[in-house]
C-alpha cells in the first residue's frame, strides 16, 4: 500500500480538478444581452438553440441527461406553465418545492413521463419570475435508471446554472 502525504494528496487532487475543468465549457443563453443563463457542461455535450432562439437544448454525449434553458416573456404564471408542461407530456407530477437560481427565488416542479420513444424520463423544471413578464426556465431531464455517475454529472451541471439578471 502506498501512503501519500497531505501535500502529495493535494497535488494529485489539484491535477484531477484541473483536468476535469479542461474538459468542461461554459455555455450562455442567450449569447448576448440580459437576462441570460450560464451553465458549465462537459466538452462532449451538444447544445443547439431551438424555438426561434428562445431556448437552448443541451444533451449529454450518451443522451441520458438533457437541459433546456429558456428566457421568454409570458402572460401565464409559473404554476400554469408547469401544469401545461406536465399535461403536454402526459406526465405524473411528483412534487413542487421552493428553489432559486443565483439567489432569485422560484419553484421547481418535478414529474416523470414516457417520451414518444418509450423512454421514461425524470424532469425537474425550475421557474424564476423576473421583472415584468420575463420568465427564466431551467429544465433538467434524466433517463430513468441512470447510473450514480450520470446522476452526479446531472446534479453538478444543475448546480453550475447561473442567471444573469438585467433589462433585456
């Protein structure tokens, strides 16, 4: 058994963290202006704007984790938006709880549903009401039965989500 002293252990840990950071990238949506989201994801994840540029769709390389980041105006309340999403996906709502992004209060709505391909997904949509009719939505989707490593990766990406608030 090899014993590493504290300085050697810290050096190894630093190398691991640096190599992990080198394989990650920061995404911003929208690309300019405020309000906007930022998220840190692995380099091999894909990101594409959808819905006329209102949303950024992000998927892990193995397609078992996804995020949708949306900044938009809405006349609907966050509760109405969440209820519409659950209904549209024919999902089963599990829970609603207080949440925040960058210190801005909101709520997270969680539900499960089966997509058109027959894959069961766990969904957590965090909605934050901004000034006026502006609404920020961060939705995390995970395939049912994800490995603990995939679950940790999804949670780490979710924890990296930030919201830059300002006038659009």
